């Protein structure tokens, strides 16, 4: 076979090639035009083959990049809770009380946070990557991107003004997860208005169930202050009232003995109970404060058990649990004596004996 067969059928000047395929001619456009000198066929080949293959390449790169970014995000978030980080804090952890260290429950919640944050960040990364890829593909097919970008900007501004509360809820939800303000299973008080057990935390709302069974759906953007009553550890605080004629040292000894006995029996009490002493002098009682550090959300159960045992111990020791009392002073007022005409006159003082 002659080499002349492999040569182009006709010669094409650089000017013709530039007019047909542009300043930077593509491979398919250049080859088809050199072989056929058909401008329409060359442009069609460039669009059908060159732009299509370029679009497929862009999609492939976007897919691989999305996978790499997702894996990097998950690995980065796991690094925050990995053993390497805790190893650097080893000396600090050795000086930290056991009640403050993370337990299995906290690790499980950390895993839930990692999964939620990974899902959010991967979704955002996927949206950004494929949005850029789509614009690049549209540009490859010769579409002017300037009007599209301008229209997208206008639509974005309109959506931003119309969905300010939604964006606020979304950002607040992200910070709640990142900062670990609370999680599923925590008992929280939101702005001293709504309290209950957290059942679900999404990027837009937080769902609470109150003690009476009421389910509250609170937008994350409306949460300004959170009181978490069950994070890491809790504390049962009892103000025990005794009568004013009670021996304070005896009462404190009974309270301490009862609390220590319960501490030896239960695993949910983390440290030795402490009797802080006289908290205040009330109208009808002396208040002695007892504090017991417990596992998260166990303070109420421990408090109820302590109250029952303290009542039984006080009865056995003869220590009075006072009730509201009031001292009433009675004063006799002498009746006014009548005047000469029978009308009541001014009262006269009683003669002293």
C-alpha cells in the first residue's frame, strides 16, 4: 500500500484551518477538515466527538475528585477523635478525674456526629464539584456562560433573601454538630422555655420529647442558649431541711452515712458523696446541702432514692423534718367605757397592779 493513501486528500492552509476550527483547533476538527475540507463536517465532528469526549473526561475527573474529597473529609473528621490525638493529651488525661473522661456512650455519639457531618460536607462538596463540571461541559459545547452565571447569581440572591431563616437554621445545625452542644439522648433545656430528651438533631430542627410526652420541634436558628443536663457527668443536688432544734453535726453524719451506703451499692454514682454543710437558714428549717456526682442523666433517680433513705434514717434517729410553722402573738385590747350619755367614749388604760 502506498503512503500516499494515508496522506490527506487535499492541502489545507493554516488560515482555512483557523477560520474553521478556531485559534486552538481540536484534534477531530483539524483531522476531518484536512481530510475533507468540509467546514460543516469538521465542526460537527468537533462538537459530536471532541466536545463529547471532553465532557466525558470532565465527568470522570469530577467523579474521581468527589470520591477523593469524600474520603478525605471522613478521614479528617475521624482524626479528630482518633487515638493519635488522645495520645498527645495523655498526660492531661491522667490528671483528669475518671468522671470527665469519655465513656462508650460518648464515643457512640461521636460516631453519630462524624456520620452526620460527613454526610453534610460530602453533599456540599458533591454539589460544588458537579456544578463546576456542568458549567465546564456547557462551555465545551459552545454555550456562552456569562448569561447563565448572571442568571444564577440573581436567582441565588433572591433565594438568599427569601430563605434567610432556612439558611440560619442550616448553619446553626452545622455548628451544633461540630461543637457537640448536644446529641440524641441528651436531656437539655433550651432558653429555659423548652426542655426534654433529644430524639433527633437535623440540620434544620431539633426534636425534643418532654416529660409529659409532648414532642417539641425547635428550629436550630431559634436556639440561642442550651443547658445540657446529661453531658459527660451529672450531679444530684439535695437540699435537706431539718428543724432548728436539731443537732447539725448529727444530721450531717446521718446524711453522709446514707449517701455513702448508696454509693457503695450503685455503679451510677461516680465519686464519694459530699456534704457541703449548712446552705441557708430558712423561715422554718435549716437547709443542709448534699451533692452526689453521677453518670449522665442518672441524677434524678439517685435523688429519689436518697430522699427515701434519708426519710427512713431521720425517722430512726429522731431527726425532725420540719413543716412550715408560724408564731402568732395575741394582744388584748380593752373595751371603751361609755360616757355619761351612754355613748362609747375613749378607751381607758387598765390600771397597773
